[in-house]
């Protein structure tokens, strides 16, 4: 059984969303704030090969997102996999 990964989560200035960098998708995933101890379902495309799809992940508070991160995340297409969050 794979260990559940922990990923740093950065609070978007809208304070509703957390930005989590996904090294498999090479993009930010968005999750609802606030951070809880509960595992999150990975927002990787389900037809991809991301191991996060199998395990999900937990979020570690990494503080506020930097302006560069917010710009990069807001430039992304919203949801290649068809989900808002
Ligand atoms: Zn992903």
C-alpha cells in the first residue's frame, strides 16, 4: 500500500482556494480552503498515470501563494479534466 503523499498547499488571495503544484500534471491543482487533515482526491486526469490518483494526498500549510504563483495558476486553463476544483 502506497504511503499517502503530503503536498504543500498555498492559499490563493481569494482565500477560497489552495494551490497545489502537481509534478505529474506540471500544473497547479486547486482545492477548497481551509486545510484539514482529511485526504484530498487528486485532480489529475483519470486517464493519466499520476500515482496521486490512486492515493490522493494530504495538504500541508505552506502559507500564502506568491504573486508569481497566483499569476501562473490563474493563467492555466481552468480544468482540463472537466472539474472546477
Ligand atoms: Zn495532477
